[in-house]
């Protein structure tokens, strides 16, 4: 049985990406690591070796995908996601099922949120 994982390791000023494979040989656990790329120092993006991409068949032939924006981990951590879609969905479900009308009737009697 072969267990594979992608790991990173810092060496000096660079962080390298490895493909780590664990396997058994003569009853003993062995580990094989191959360098498959590095992490860009300014962007934090993973930069893979071409031979790794070819081996895993990960080359993009789609022109749109090749021109797509690449976001770093820092970009994603600092992004803001608006939850308008979920709110609109629940609001529409409430209107369609009559739940909004019942909420106005019930909570309005207590003076709580009369303008739902």
C-alpha cells in the first residue's frame, strides 16, 4: 500500500513543496520525498516543476484557465464574502410559504421586529 501526501518544508529563505510517499518494504515503513516545486516568496503561490505537472497530467490547455487570476493564501484570508444569496433565498422561502406573514403576526404582537 502506498500513501502519498503533499508537504512543504522551509530551507533557508525558500519553502519547497514535496510529494511524500510512505510504503512498506520487508515489513518496515519507508518514506520517499521528491521536490515538486516551491512556494513563491513574494506571492505565496505554489510554483510546480513542469515534470511534476506532466506526470500528474495537470497542464492546463484551456486558455481561460491559463489567464485566470491566481490568489495567494494571504489574498483569500483578507477577502470578504457577502452572504446576500442565503439571505435572499430565505427571504423568498418565507414569502412563498407564508412564514414571513406569520412572523409579522406573532412577533409583531410582542413588539419584536414588526417590520420583517
